[in-house]
């Protein structure tokens, strides 16, 4: 599986909102990439917290405030059609930044 992502210019990580520790799960995934191929860590990244429809809005607001990531961080719910446009826009922006850096 990991060899397929070597061809991607942007990596999007999905971590569900009901995870015990969202950032810890993200860092576990980063570590797996590093063990496979440290060069993968040089790619642009986006962290998306998914399944946001599973928590009440006030809880989601607390989670948003508590997370401090060193990459773009977005929240979405495919089920509730929440945040999908923002995720697509962020990916588009990162892809275009990558294209302009390669020219």
C-alpha cells in the first residue's frame, strides 16, 4: 500500500473525531511513513478530522480549539456533508502550490 503513495504530491490523513487522541493517531501514521520511507515526510500534508457528525457541536468546538497541528487541519463529515468543500479547496490549493514549486 505505501509504495502507491510515493507518487502522490500531497498526503491527506483522515483521523476520526471519536479517536482517543487525534494528534497521537496522526503521529503514529507519520511514524509508519518514516519507517517505510523517510522522504515521504517531505510531502505536503493535510490532517482531516472525519466523522464530525458523531459529536455535538459544542464538543466539536472544544476539539477544534484544543488541537494544534503543524499541518493544515480541517474538520468534515461525509455523512452530514460538512466541510467537504473546504477539504477539496485545501487539497486543490496544496496541489497547485506543489505545481508552482516544480516549475
